[in-house]
C-alpha cells in the first residue's frame, strides 16, 4: 500500500510545524531582547540573535541527520548513548567550565556545550529501553528501584554541578512510570508529599503533624475492615517525619536565596516592608518580568517596541525570561499563542505516543511529553510568578545552542520513531 | 485511565497560565503611555519666554537663565551630604526636610530640590554634579525685569501649584507659570510650548540613547513677544506721584480703550519676586496688611465714587427727559427732601443750571435731578431698574472684561436691591437720594470710573479697556476692538462736557489748569468710615478725580483715587493735571504742583486708625 518513496516523508507534520513556529517566534523575541541600538545586523555572530540564527541553521542539519538514521538504531544503542551521556556529565568535574556558579559547560574553542541538555534525551531513551524490556515489570519493587536509579544518576550528577533547575526536570519521569503501571500508592504518596510540604511550611510542622495523625487515625477507626495497626502506625510516622523533615530541610539545607523564593511564593513573610524589599532585591528578575508582561496589555507594544525589553530591565531576558519579551511586545495575544502552541504540541505528542505499536516508542514519546511539559510549566510559571524561581529554559524558545539542540534531538527522535510505526509489525 | 493523568495536568496548567496572563495583561493592565513609562526618561527643553514691551517699544521684561537642582529620590545613592549642602548653601536639616518632602511627593518623579541657583552657585556645582546620583540640573528661564515699575501690571511667574499641575497636563512639578498681571493673562502666548526628548534608560538608570531615534521628540516653540498698552514713562511718573500715598490711577486712551497707565500704590519692585529670595520677599509683601502692596488698587479698590458720579446721574436724567440743560434750581446751601430730610451743599449757593451745577459740584442740583428722574415712574422699583441699566451701560456694576485676571464688580443698585432692604416696599426717590451724589449704595473701582470717563470723552461709547497692544504674529481679541455703546444719546454729552470744562474755569478745580491744554474734569470727595473697637468711625475723605483731555480730541481719560486724601482737587486733581501734562506734552511745566505732590506723604493719615488714640480728620 505504501510506496517506498513516501516512507521518508511520512513524518508527523503537525508536530514539525508547531516546532518551526516555536523556534521562529522564539528567535524574533531573542532578537528583540538582545539587540542594541537601532540597526540590526542579522549575521552579527557576536550578538545572541546572530548566534541563535546560526544555531537554528545547524539544527536543520541535526534534524536531517536524526531523521535519516534507521529508527531501530535508537532502541539498540540507547544503553550506549545513555552511558556516553553520563560519562560526559562526569567529565564536567574534570574539565567543566564554571558559568554563573554552575559547572555545566564544556568550552570547546569559542563555543560552550552543556551536556545536561543532551542527557535528557539519553535518559529518555534509557528509560524507554528499560521499561520496554519484556522482563521489566514496574509493579515489581526491584524494577522500580532500577528505574529510579536510571533517572537518579543524571539528576544527582547535575545537582552536584550546582544546576538545581535542570535536576528538577527528572521528576517528570514520574508521569512515564505511572503511565506504564507504577502502583497508585506512589501517586498518593507524591500528592501527600506535596501537600505535607506546603502545609508544613505554611502552617508549621507541629500543626501539620497533628492534623495528619488525626486524619489517619480517623481513617483507621472508621474503616469496616480494620487495616493492620502496623500500617497505620507506619503511615503516621511517615507523615510526622515528612512534616518535620521538610521544615528542617527548608531551614537548614536550602540556601538563603532558595528560602526566600519559597518564602515569597508561599507568602510566609508577613512584614510588608520585608516582602517589598525581597521582591525588589532578591526577586528583581521576577519583579521586572511581571512588570514587563503586564505592561504589554492586550496586544502588546509591538515588535522591537518594548521599552522595558529595549532598556534591558529584565536580566537574562533572552534566556530564561524570554517569555516576558513575548508578554511586553506581543501582549496577551502573543502569550496565549505561545501557551496554546505548547499545549497543542504536548497533547499531540501524547496522542501519538498512545498510537505507538512498540512499547519503546510509546515510553519514549511519553518521556518527551513529560520533559517538555516540565520545562513549559516551570519556566512560564516562574516568569509569571506562579511558582518559585527555578532557572530552566523554555524549550525551542530560549537562547542557547545546547538547549535548542537537546530539545530538537529529544523531539525528532520521537518523530522518527513515530514515522516508522506503520511498518513495525 | 492512567493515560489521562498527564493529559489532564497539561490542560490544567495551560488553562491556569492563560487565566494568569489574562489577569496580568488584560484585567490588571494599564494603558501604556510614554509619559508614564519609567523605562523612558523625559527631558524637557524649555523655550524662551516671550518678552514684554511697552507701547513705545521699550523693553520691560526679558529673561535670565536659572538652574534648578532636581532630585529623583529613588535614584539617589549615598553621597557626601556635607559637601553637597555647602555647594547648595543649605544645612543638613534642610537637606533632610527637602528630601523627605520630595520622597513623599513621589520616589520616582523628579522634584525640585533647590530652585533657582545663581550663575555662580551653578558654576561651582556643575563640575561636581556627576558625583551625586539621582540629582540633576534643570535649566529654566527666569524673568529679568528691565524696570522697577508696573509690578501689578507685569505680574510675576512662579512654580505651578499642585492644583495647576493636576488640572493642566502641560505643567510638571517645578514648571513656572504666570501668576498675576500680563504673565497670567497671556501665559499661553508668553510661555511657548516646551519641547520633550524621550530617552531610553536601562535598568541601571543609564541613558542608552534617544528612544526610537527621537521620532517622538518635539522641539520647543518660542514664546511670543507681546507689547502692552502701558506707557512706561507715564506709569513711572504716576507711581512717583503716588509714592507715600495709597490709591490708584487708571489712564485710558478713549479712542482705543488701551490702558496707558495702571498705577497702584503702594507698589513694589518686580525684581523682588525673582530668584531664590522670591519666597521670602513674597511672604513679606503678603503679610504687609497695612500697605497691602500685592493688592492692585486700580482694579480692586471698590469705593463710593463721590461727586464724579453726578456727571452720570445728570446724563441719565437728560436721557430720561427728567431735566433739560436749561433746568435751573436755586441752591440755598441745603437741600430739603421728604418730611425731615436735608442734604448739605458746599457750592456756595445761587442759581444753578446743569453746566454750572457740574462746575460747582452742587449737591442740591443733582439730588433734584435724580429725584425727578425716579419720580417719572409711579413705581420707584421700575424707575431704579431703568436708571440702573443706563448706569451699567457705562460699564459700572459689573466686570468690565479687561484682560487682567482680577477685578471687582462694584455695585449699581436696582429696584430689587432696595426691595430686599425695605421688605415693605416703602421706599422712594428720597430714601435713596444719596446715590445722586455718589455716596449711597453705589460702588465703583478706579478702572470703571476711568472707563466711564472715556465714554464721556467719546460722547457715548467705549472700548473695553485692555492692557494688550500687540501679540507677535496674532491679532488681539476682537472684543477689544468692538465699540460698546452706552444708552445715552450723543447730544446729551455736549452740555455735560461743557460743565466738566468749566470745572477748570470757574469751578472746583480752577487752580489746576494745565497751560495750553483744555482739560475736562470733575472733583470728588467721598466720606468714608471704618470700624475701630466696634465703633463706626469717620476717616478723612477720599480724594477722587476724573478727567480727560484735550476737550475736543480726547487722547487720555483717567481716574485718580487717593485714599484719605481729603477733597478731590487737593491731591487727586493735582495728580490728574500732572499726568495729563506729562502724557500730552512729554514733560511737566507745573513744577511747583509736581513738587507739592511728590513731597506729600499721607502715611500719618493712614496710621491714625491704628494709633489707638483719638484723631481729627479732614485737616
């Protein structure tokens, strides 16, 4: 039925078009956020917008390369890719370059490469490979541990390089594991963890501990079929340990700037002067980015017309805070457009994943969606002040070669896998 | 169902993002304006304020540069306050006070820190200015008076008040605005339009160049020069004659309505209200409640007109056919009316017709004429309404509409006015007879009196008095070139003018003749009272005079009002003669009279009510 000549072009064009829109629109905003003065030389490679144009051009080559490789390659070599990627992370401890306090870059010639951006794709491949193995059963505790180790290795390596933001992204694999049959108790525990953390910080560890103990006891005594007393005691102990542990973690382990971010987010600080000062001093970026976004109004000030963007009021605007440029210059129309594009892209990937015949492709697609979703949620949420500041880029949008290539590889391996699903009997 | 978790989470996150964006960008959004954007620095370029010339082209008001130290409190960095204060010649306490006030006004917007530095202070400060972040120097233009006269006419400029800033978007904190005189009346012409430059700032508040290459910038438009109708020499002479006296002189050119001189005494040197001493001097002038130099007596001093008003009473009586020029009356030195009413007369007694009545200022004659006039109608209220309308056609009893922002209506009573006073309606001509000699309920201002005199000189019309003669590149308001007709026929003016002429021949001002000029005039002596310790106490009469000259081709009409100067010819009359000679000949030959007026001080007279001791009047 399918002619051989068409095989190479049976890619999911919807995904590709959304990808192109995001990259293109992203570049316009990088241009706006990074240009200086009134004249623009598009090929000025000393400027971020010029460099990004070069990165985009190289991305095209990268895409062609990815799509021309046989899709079986990715499944067969996933372990090796993973190991190589992990080694590249380890190598940072020896030859890494420190930028802004994080040792996450290799300097090669005039360029810098951030291996953690590529590790996401590698980890996704490894997870897919592991879960699609016929002998693996995620309901099995042993396999759960193994799966956890696969994601814990890159997460810990990256955390050790002092790049907490990128570490958080590995939590997104929870969605993948859950989809593939991780027991519900983990979901319950995760939600409980979030709930207890917030409550413990907001209302205090003692109150949280007491309330949860009462709740669990109530559950224990109202059930017709009595749960075992040991289970109940274990649950109570867990809750108490969690509520006091979180408080301890917040007060003694987190660094002051991280404390402030969370404190501001949960409105723990009551003194208005202190809050205002925190907003100005510590969260200067957030303050300015929110201001830039809200100054855009319904339709924005127009391309290259944003006064706060031109004045470079938002630091890091062309990287992590690029969304504030969209907000200022393109207004509500522009920001909604970007949000809708991302949601469509994510849903499209999810939809395609569910259609996959091979478990490997499905798990991989799910991983892609989960990783992109985490970036999308954390980055835009942060720029608008909905969640505490965590510095990670907006996929396809933010300035940066490694980021762009990392996400492109991540996405296009999936597009390649997807293009083959018909033939995979 | 497991597939749904991520699916639903994505949708929830997407929806909450859009909701948050809607809140930030649409629901909570502010209209974006370059003027409010704190990423854009607005730099104003103040144009030259227009010059003011007198009618002969003499420069009265020019400009001098001045330098304001401005502050944007939010941008102030710790500084060497001691050095800064010594450069600005203020102390630390003042520094804190001014800074706090500026911060309170707005931490983001510029406030004036120290206004109007002298050139020397500016030079010393300018070199060090870079060291003081958050402060900058704004150049402005201050007035530079080329003269010491006419403070009341020229007015002054000062910082716009908060109220003015709120109500007119043109003005910003620290901008100068005309507050009085022609500076106020012709503010829009004189100020020009300031230019604005938009400068893009970065987050460190550094300028990074013109916003959009300056396409929204505007260049300042220069203020227009104006020529005012004042004759500076005459004004100066009038102010000299009025020194040590209180009162006003208003001189008008009858053929155009141009105000030739508007003297208010006591006055002050306009240079006092310029520069850093401005506010101290202003307070001093403002608090001088005895001399009240800031009050323009020529425009604001309402008084009973006294005998000059007889002229207008007779004109109305002629128009209403209550009398003819031939109507005669024998004055016995006292006029009897009603059952017990009497009114004294100083005219010397004898047979009086209209011309002689005016010349001798016979109270009886005009009381009679007024009574006949009111008695023409069965209803005194109606008669008073008609009388009042005639009077108002001379510009009495209402604002004249001249181009200075202050004034008083005066008072011309009508029927309703007395109906209110006498609720039983039991009033008639005899009740209100004092109005016939300008001593009843009638109140006028010197400029109204001068204007009505111009109407007599013109035999029945006047041009609304105005101070403006010419505006660069723009015609003056039409209302100043349009005739206002009085309700009196021109023929009735001839006998009245003859009477006014005879005032100088055989009348009350026979000793005030100006050699070679036919002057028409009328003396006035107005009784007046004040309240001392709750008791109504009579003070020395006001000396009043109206005149115009020459008789056949009037070039100047004027009213002189000297507070507590005693009888009309004594000071007001002399001043009128001197002013007329000065204006028409350019020099004064009445040297003896001039010296007498210049030497006369009435300050003793003005001190009497405040002395707390008994005093005599009219001596």
